[in-house]
């Protein structure tokens, strides 16, 4: 059900931009009006670190928020993920500001963000065989150079020309031999010339599946490295039925989180067995790049309980914090603060063990988390909702190696976006995007949009672009909502 847009006027922020320096109250200072403009949003989370935050200007401020114009674009499916955006991309011989989305059945579309016109459409071969079924993908695409990379439910990664949507020679690339039980769930990422693609399981946890991360060479289109979160002693893509364990999923929205310098990457897993050697269910795993070698892991002390109760530790996404810290949360309603230098409390290279938390705090509303935090300097924004009771949005400050709550409300949300000095949170349960003053949590306004599932908005180049809908509805129709200054 669509909410009525309130777009309440409020006291304007002193400026539209935020800076890395912090005020004593723990909020970012405003940038001068001459700060850079954010023109592109090429992947989920904006960057390989998945910060979902920027100090660059988006053109949208508290003062002009209520003047945004709304455009609803009808789509041939549900984009249960996040859009990406390219400013002035060359498409069919002309420059366009382009939003690119992938639907749950793998249709990828380039859309003119100013007019709403569909510029090109890519249908993956075999679409008719799974369209309308439970075989879906929820991965957000990624733009690299002249190409956009996108997934389809048959376990393939496609390389499509931004100019016309045609598939590049030598592609697509298969990342699973069992696409009916291994789902292309997490968003694509990139590090050091390699595309990172992960797998999870389908709703209902239908075995067998082994969550694995595959590194695909952008140059050759070959899978060059693989890490299996179960049977990890095997370093190639495996038929999941040949592994003695099952049900480990890389299911978080951000998928692989690349650390600064692109020498290491983090992935979180859902349920499955854990033995600390070959099986890493319900764990946060750090791998080296580019070879995807195991370096260290964190596993909760109650991992066995989480596994048997289907309380996925890896439903939320890990977020990198200052001070060599990382925060992550799952279905148990706990945010765990960890030391990235020693995830389980002991240096990498020692035998893995469970535990090692630096701090545990409840998620907003104590609810299950399926979202990615937004991180700006020492500030962290977290939203929950979409499953069961509870849920909310909260802001934390990182100080003294701990998380300190700044503000909290009961508004449900997916992955928050901090851009242009404003915080945007999509209410997946009731619809609409809340817009907040990030310092205080004061609600500045709300943008109408239908409800969703794992979707999250992007805010860039004078646009708020909102993917909507739920892949579990198995719909072949959907909507993209675009709010624009022009």
C-alpha cells in the first residue's frame, strides 16, 4: 500500500553536505557549498567497502526536498535489490543519466532517470523456463568501465555493454552448477581487476547448497579463485551434493565487503555446520585478495543454537568502522562489535575458535537485521524491519572502541543511505522513504513509495531512486520510483 507523501517542511540543515570532521555531539560538520557533486552510484553501497555514505553533494537538501517531482516507471519484474546510476552515459549514441536495475528473474534494464524511458532491456536466455517461479536472483548489478555486470537465476553472471545492453563475447560466466538450490543472492563487487560473486540458498532452505565466493577475471571472463564456506579445503566451484555439509549461505545485501587497499575481503554466512577447519556456518570470514585464501574468522559461541534454530548470523552485512573495528548483526537481534585485527580475539594464523566479541548491543527494536549499515567517519546508522515484530532505525557513535547510541526510533527500514547531509531510510514494510537529520534523528520529510523486501534507495545527481517490491511474490511486474529536482 502506498503511503501519502508528507514531505513536511522543517528547519533546514545549516548546509547540504557533510564532512569527515566531527562535532562534539558526535555529528558530522557541514561541508561548504563548493564540495564535489556526487554524479555516479556504480554499485551497491556506493563503493567496494559498502559504506552507503558520502560527503559529496547530491543536489538534494532539506530546503528543496518537498519540491522533488515523482515519476513511477513500470518494470517487467521486481527489482528486489538496489539500483545503480551513471551520469551522462553514452547509450545508443546519446548521453543519458541512466539508472540500471536487475529484476528478480534476471531482466536488466537501462532507464533514463530524467524521462523514465527504458533505453534498453536484456533478457537472459532461458528466461521463460523460470519466470514466475521461485527461482530468482536478488543481486544488485555493478558498473565497471563500459560494462554493467548482472546476474540471472540460472547461476550466470552477464557482462552487458552500457551502450546497448548486448552481451560481451566470452560471457556469461557460470558461478554455480546448481542454480535451483544455490541462489545468486548477494550483490556483486569488484577488487583488483576481479569481479566478486557469491551464492546463498532459496527461501525455505532447500538443500543442498554451499555458499561460496567466486572471483572472475574481468579481462578473461574466467573464474580464477573460489572460496567455499563449507568443504573449504576444495578451491573450485563444487557440485553442492558432493559436500558432506549443506545450508551455508552468503545472503547479506552487501555480500563481499572489500577492505581498503583491496588486499582482504569479508563475507558473512548463514546457517550450517561449523568445525573451524573446513566448515564455517554462521561465521564472519576474512579472506585474502586476490586468491581468496582463509585468513581468520569470527563465530558466535552459540553457533550450534543459531544453526539448529535457523537464526542466521549472516543475515545482516558487516560494516567496516574506524579503529580497525567491524560491526555485524543477524537474526538474533544482536549487533556484534569485533576487532578486525583479531576477529576471534586471537591473531590470524592461530586455530579458529568461537567468541571474541568486543561489545554486544541490541539491534534497533531488538529485531532481526537484513540490512547493511551506513558508515560515515565515526557514525554508524542501522535499520531493521521486515520480519516479525519490532524494528527501527538508530544512530551510533564509535568512540573508545565501543558503540554509543545517539538516537533511535521505531520506524522500520532497509539499508540506510547518508548522502548530501541527509539520511534516507526505506520502510520496506509500510512503504515510503523517511528522510532524517542524521545529527538528531529529526524527521525532515517522507517520500511515497510502495512497500518492498530487501530493496534500498540510492541518492545521487539530483535523484532519489527507489526499487520496490518483493521477489517472494514471484511477480513479472514491478515499479521503480524516481524523485528528481528536474
